[in-house]
C-alpha cells in the first residue's frame, strides 16, 4: 500500500525510514544527505512516500518543480525491494496526487536498470546523466 507521509507524521515514521536514507546518502556520491532530505521534508520542499507490505518495502521522495512552461513532480529518490510489487501502483498514486495539484508531468531520476520497467509504465527516456570524477 502506498502512503503519503504528511510532515506532521515524520517523527513517527523516521525510525523506519532513517536506515534507508543513510543507505541513500552512502551511495549518492555526495549528492544526497540525511540532513538535506530531512530538511526538505520538514520544510515541505519535498514529499515522502512509503510502500508498506508486511513492513516498509520501498520509499520515494518527490519534489515539485515549476518551470517556465510546465509544472513537474520530480521523483528525486525511489528505492526498495521487490519493485515488481509496488512500482506500477506506487507511480499511479504519485501521478494521481501530482495531477491533483496541477502538475503537467512526472519525471524521475532512475538507474539504467529501471528503464524497461518505467517504459512499460509510459515513461520515456529524454536525457541521460553521466559524470566523470575529476577531484582526487
């Protein structure tokens, strides 16, 4: 079951999601931190979504971006186990919420391995992200 976690519930849910955010921080190569995620959620600059099925199976963090010609719901973080059980329904829920607040589209940062699953849900690759480490 997908659940949007309102800001007033963050303290109660935090023990369940903290290990997930610590793992994200460790894998993000300095792009994410527990402190940044927490701050963005507390100030409502980001939204937390949890998928429950006999415990927490996955989570996502979204943020709303207003561009000159389009309002997007950006899926900044999405991670979990057994994604075949929650990805389609979870994205449906996020899309419905985004539509209800006037978003024109949903986009996502996703690993290459997710492309096939996302394509089957109507998502298309428009750009790709690459990086090269230049600092010692």
